[in-house]
C-alpha cells in the first residue's frame, strides 16, 4: 500500500460575504478534491485537543498521529530541529517573529512577508547589539527565526527557567495592542520585554527598513518571541506504524515535526509559504517519492497565509491550485499504479480553520476526505465544511485519525 497525505494549511473557513455567503472550499473549483469526498468518505477531526492553543504545531502533530498531550513540549523545538540546531535537554527554545507594529498595534505577524535575506541581516545586526548572555539567535526563513537559551545547560544553578512564562503568537492578535500581549509570568519575562523594546529602537532607522518604506513595504519594527519549549523525545513513525515517510513543505515547523518522527524532508525547488509557490513541482515530487516511501505528505502553507492577510480571493485560488496541480495528478498516479502498489489511500485535510474574517486560527474541527482501497462512503457530496459536518464520521481525538487512515478495513 501507498499513502499520500495532503495538508492545505488553514484552508477550512466559515461563510464569507465577499464570496456570496460561501466558504473558500465552497467557492473554489476543485473537481479532484470533490471526487475524493464523493468516492470515499468525508468527516471532521478534532485536531486541537482540549486545553491546547489552535496552532499548526499542535494540530499537525495531532493529524500525523501523535497525541500533543504526550509529545508536545512547545513549538520552537520542532522548528529548531528543521534548522539542524542541536539542543540539550535543558536548553529552552523560542520562535522569534519579525513583526510590524503600528501605533502600538500588531499590524502584521510577518513584517510584510519580509525576505529571508532581509530578515537574516536584521537579525544578525540585532544579535550584535543585544546584551543577553546565553541567548543565541538563529535566522530561519522569511520572518521566522529561532532563539536558544542555553544558560541552564551552562550552569544549572543560575540558568533561566521559562516554565512559568506565557507568550502569545503574533498571528493571533492582528490589530490588537501589543502591550496587552507581552510575555508574562515567571522571573524572566522582563528580559524579553527589554529585547522587544530594544529591537524597536534598533530597527527604526535600519537601512533595510528604510528601503522597505521607500518601496511601499511594511518594515520589521520589532522581534516577537513566543512558542517556547524544550526538546522532546518522540518515537518514530516507522516504529509505531511500520511505514517509512517523507514530507514536502516550505515551513520549518512541519519539517521539524517530520524530523522528530523520522521522516525525510524532500527538497522541492520553488517551494514558498505563499501563493507564489510552485504547486506543479510539489505534485511531481510527491509522485516521484512514491517509489521510495510508503507515506508521502504534501503540506501547502498558502491558504493559511492568505487567511492571515484577510485575502479570500487568494485563498480560493490556492485551494484551486492545490486541487489542479497536487490532488489531481497524485490521485491519477496512484490509480494508474494501484495494482503495482498493492492499493493506495489519500487523506486530504486542513490542519485547522483559519478565518479570513478574523485573520486568526479557529479550533473548530476541520473537514477531511479519505479515498482509496477499501474505503466506502455513505455521503456522495462535494468536499465542504457543511457536508463534512453532516457526515457520519467525526474523530474526537485527532491523533487517532492516522491509524484509521492507514489500517481501517484492511485487516
């Protein structure tokens, strides 16, 4: 058997007035995705467990078969793994966004989708300016960066413990006052306050920001630390399910989860987090990977970023591109080689809702479609949130969907 998982990140949504009262899934032309639901099964899955924030770290871990209540120790350690950063068990890791704050309010969690080159230079210059012993900044992709605090590893008696700290993802507070959401709790929150304040002063006249303003782009006004955690030990996917997997993604978070569960990250030129990504290349590389892997996962970030930008038109276009260039070709390839593979299954699901109206994640259980060998549906309707909600299949604990996808009805 061969298995393919397709994750259109944040694609689930609620009806929108600008789409005539339809959701982006309902408004999109997506014949291949609809076919999965019509020929297979659709339902909903609770990817955000009780008491957890609705984020791609929690939700993606859940949908890949790992219970966040057992294995989630923070978002940042997952992203650090994707960057190849070696961590000691006592190190603390933070995700650090470059953000835009205007008139004291969080304007943009990505500093206008700042380029990796610009972000790297800003972060390197800031690191040389800050006086924060034990704190090491690592540039990532675009606005996403990592900070490691190894002070507890260097000296357990005097090192910092961040276990009481509470932080807020910047994409959860668009338009809200920054000061209401500063890091809080524990004895060291003030250190992060100082870091944020000093970044504001340092970035204000930086040449990169001056150039961005002149070009009509949003400047990176602050750094924003959040998602802190420590390294966790996770059993491999192969040891649990007996299958070898690979991940296609432009996002370090998903690559980090893949690394933790023993999957390979496949390099696909042209992959980005936005609608300018090369959808065709993602589909082709996924098909080629079927020769070497049992499970291939294709993650596309574009719908989520369109939602955070409150851009319904681009969100619909991203869903349509995923359908045309990823879902359709992969399904056709699996059907053509079904006998050779001994069967196949496809699972398509957003990791969570991301609402265009609010620009925020939403813990509503997202819809999924499951199609392939020995999968029989009872509701032959197109893939939409409404049809999935009216189906007979609702997975209460998100991490249990994976075993159902892999093995249900095959014994």
